[in-house]
């Protein structure tokens, strides 16, 4: 107890006991009851804590009082201003009512046009000023809380949790953790206010900038402290575990101990608090970045790596890279070690860290995915720094290229296999894919092929190497002549239209080279499926697979031109080869269209269209990924079919020339007995000089039907039928033949014999010879009908419709009937 009598012996520089207020003396009497209390350390800590708490309470109380007073003053000022303006308006209204001029006076118009807008503008300014002051005060309070909590966290020494006095360390760490969470909570509150300011008051740039500067300074000092504490905690847990000695790679690695699973209760509690705090700090950082972007740009869709997971991988990476450096010429050991470490720890990571992530309320975040992603990025970083630069440098040296090609392809094979194995780890015990990756493709952090996203020069080298390797495989196939022979196991079919509705693979009748080539193309496409960037995936396919397709199309074109089609069908070898080339083009056309309709290729086409706005709208709408290739194949197929059709028609014209030009076949009369015989037996009645042409036509169609695919054969025989119909009908009209009755029947029998050749391909082949059918119909008209028709020159078109004539013109009909009438 401090007594007044002790005032004479007080220490120099201290106030006299008589100068202290009763409150001060009571405070000292409470904490220093005896002289020994002055030297006790515990009394000092309690006193310091009490003073700090009281000061904080007084500051908070003072800030609240100032805030309430300011708001009250602004509110009263606003109410007074509103009352004043209301009174002014009332007086003006009273003046207007008592004015003899009424509402139409100049003063009334002046109030409406000038005074009211000015008053409204002033009121808005006052309201905006009030909102600004309220927001500034709120932010000042939050920033003050943030600074106080952050200063306390940074004042604590890193590693104090490992102090020799566990009780003191535990208390200190709990207070430090509480202050860290308080700082994060204050920062989140600041972000909430700033987000509101950005949305509602985007012109308050100075306020935003000043708050961001102060917050950034605090976070810049706080983050390293939090990371240092977390790393120190990991070291105390025994992380990273030691990798056991390796023999012949990593096949001898036993199961690695997981310190996360072996933690004791107190260390587990400390690690959980540190992990959650680190996740909260990262979430805060992400919110700040999103707000500072101001929603002008869309954040990338790839998974952001968790800081806490990265802290686990980072020290382990330094140990693994020591072994990686020894295996640059044996990369399979790198991938094996990375997979071994990832798979050994993934269960423990999922069991221990996933509950902490859920507790931290991180949405759509998986500990398993974050762990696998971090390990993939670790391996990708080493390959990008140590392996690929060396291979790219050697690729430029001519005499080293062969070795580089094999090494590069071997490395890509390992990467593809590694990506699939790592993806299987992520999908372990998972029966669905994340919604965010349904159409986005693999995450950039989950594939080692993401290396090529940042190094497109390496992507070009890879595409060239894949092209050379594929060309080497294809060249071996091209040298085999058997690869161009049409498969003999193709089903014969009936050649009808119904056969094409549900085509089988044999219907294409493609030679083995077509299937081998498409298999090589598909292997190239599959090798880049795990590449994250859709646009770069499309560029790779264009550079490797697309380039090979164009090369193969040139080979097809050269082979077809080198195969001279012979009109003589006796051998048929050249026709069979031509059918094989057409079938190959058709089969490639179908498969490329099938691939282009898949979702992956549709996404790549959309990505290409988005990156090149110069593309015409019609091409963007109607085109597919392999649009140019399919278009060229279709043109080649059509041109080659037209060439076969022209040879068939020219040969038919040559062999039937005498028959068409010999008018005596149709103008000489015969007796009625022979007419009856002709009508009963068609084969015996066919004109002799027409039989060779029909036989040659039948042979052509038979060979083509056996060797050509169903779709193209249908188009071919229909085109040939159309050409024959046009040739014979025009020849009959131009030759001015005077048909006798016997000549009409002879012509009908010959035409039926020709049409009968097409009977196996269609139920009603006569429908494809409309002009010939109409000529026969005209020739068989009665005399009275012909006279009526010839007398109606003006209404000739109407008469044509009455008799079912729609393909012949009026002049052609008149010419046929004129000579037919003369003959009769």
C-alpha cells in the first residue's frame, strides 16, 4: 500500500504522491501492494497487459464517440438543409399562389428551370459527401484494427513455438494466431467495403488508392512472417521426409513415411491452425486481385495452386531435383520417382488436409488435386529448365538430329503416360468429373504438356518431329503395293439405295493403306489430348496431322494421274485401281467429318475462329475443323467419278454410233408377224449394231459395282443413266428419223434392253431415262392425237402437260411428231 508518508523518498523524475489523483493512487495500490511487487516480472506483465487493454478500450470508445458525433452532425445538417429548402419552396409556392400572374410567370419558370436543378445537385453533393465521410471513417477503423493485429503478429519471434518453456510458447502462439485471424478478418471487412465502393462509387479513386497502399504495406510485411512460421512448423514435424537410397532408378523405393499422418495431437493442432490461416490469407489475396481487376478481364480457368500445398512440395522438390539432375539421359527414372512420391503421400494428404480445406470453407478445392497439381508443376519446371532446352539446342545441330528425334519422342511418350497416371490418381474413388472441367479440357497444372503453352517454339519442333516420324511409318506402308489393293472381304450387297442408309465399314471398300494412314493420323491427335490450351492443341494438329493429310492427298492425286484409264474393259486393272483411289478419298472424307463432329474438334474450331476474326461469317458457320481437307477430298472424288463416267459415255457413243446414225433401223418396214415375235422375245430383237455398246456398258457397271463403294457407285450409275438419256434423246431428235410402226417398236425394244441393264441397281430404272420414255410415248400416239397436238402451236406447253411430257421442250416434241407424222 502506498502511503503519503513515503512521498519524501520517491525516485527522481517521478511525480509526488500528493500530485496524483485519487484514481491513480487507487490503481497503484491495487497492483503494488508491497515493495517486492516492484521487482516481480509477473506483476510487470499483468500491469502491461492491463494498461494495453485499457488503452485499446479507451481508443475504441473515443473512435466510436467521434464517429457517432460526426454522423449525428451530418444527419442534423442534412435535416436542417432539407427543412430550409422545404421552407423556401413553401414560400415560393405561397408567392406564386398570391401572384396575379399565376404559375405561368417568369419567376415560376425560373424556379423550375434553374433553381430546382441547382438545389437537387447541391443535395446530391451533400449526400455524396456524407457517404464519403462515413465510408472513410469505417475504413479508417478497419485499417487501424488491421495494423494493430498485424503489428502484434510481426512482433512475435519466429520459432517461439519451439521455446524451451512449452506453456509460455503455447500461450504466445495462441495469442499470435488469434491476432492473425483478427488481421485477416479486418482485411476481409476492408475488402467488403472496397468492393461496395467499386460498384457504387467508382470515382473515389483516391480513397481506394490510399487504402490499398496501406493494406499492401501491411500484407507485404505479414505474408513473409506467416510463411516463415509455417515453414518452421513443417521443419519441426520432420517435413520433408528423407528419400531412401535408390538403386537402378526408383524401383527399389519402399513406402515413404508420411509425417502428416504421424503428427501428435499438439503438433496436429498447431499445423491445423497454421494451414487454415494460410488458406484464409490466400483467399483474401485472391479476393483483392479479383477486385483490382475490376471484372474487366476474366481470370484463367486453371486451378490456382494452394499455398499450403506448395509449401509441402517446395522442400521436397529440392531433394527430388538432386536425383533428377543425375537422370537427364534417363528421364524414365524422373517420372517414376515423381509418381512414386505422389502416390505414396496422396492418401495421407487427402485424409489430413481435405478436412482442413473444408473447415477453411474453400469452395471447389480438393487437397488431392492440389497435391497432384503441385507435383506435376514441380516436374514440369525441372523439364523446362534442364531437359527441353538441351534437346532444343541439339535439334539445331544437323548431325545430332537423329538422336534428338528418338530422345524427344521417348520423352513425349513418358509425359503422356505420366499425365494419364496422375489423372488416374485424381480420379481415384471419384465417379464424376468436376463441372469446371467438363468442357475446358485438362487443367494446365495437371499436365506436363503445359510446358509447350509457354514455349511455342518447342511446340513447333515437336510438331515437326511427329510429322517426320509419322511420314517414316507411312512411307513404309506406301511401298507395299498390296496396301493399295481393295479388300476382297467386302460384302457384295445388292447395290440398292437402301444399302447406303446404314453403311458398314466394308461398304467403303477402302484399301488397307487408307486405314493405316488414318490410324497414324489418329495417333498424332491423341498424343496432344492432355495439352491444356485448346488453341495450341489445334495448332499442333494442323502442323503435324493436317500437314500429313495434305501430303497423302498429293500422293493419291499423283497415283490417279499415273493410272491411265483404258476404255477397253477387258482387263479392268486400271478401273480397279481408280476405284481404290476413289474409295480411299471417300473413306478419309467420312472419317474426317466424323472426327470434326466430335466435341473436342468443335471446341478447337471455335477457338480458332475466336483467335482469327478475319474469317468470313459463312465459313465460320458452315466450316468444321477439317473443312479444307474434306472439301479437297470431295472435289477429288467427284472429279475422278466424272472421269470414269466420261470414259463410259464416250465408249458407249463410239460403239453405238452406227446404230444411232443408221436410220434404216427405224424407217424400214417389216411384217406384223415379226413384230409379234419381237415383242415376245426381247433378247433376239435387240439390234445387232447396238449389242456391243450394251455389252460394254454392262461390263463397265459390273466391274465398277464390285470395286467401288456403295455411295459413289449409286451416284455414278445415276449420272451414267442421265448421260445416256441425254445422248440418245438428242441424237434421235437431231437425226430427223422417220419412224415407221416397226421402227417405233424396234426403238422401244432396244431402249428397254438398255434400261434393263440398270435393273439390279434400282426397282424402277426407267425413272432415270425420262427423255427416252417421253420420246417413246410421243411415237406411240395415235394419228388423231398427233394432229390435235400439231394444230395447237400456241398452246403447245399445255398439251405437253396433258400428255405427261415435262422433260422435252416444245420444239423437240414438235420435231419428233413432225417426222413421225410424215412416216405414217
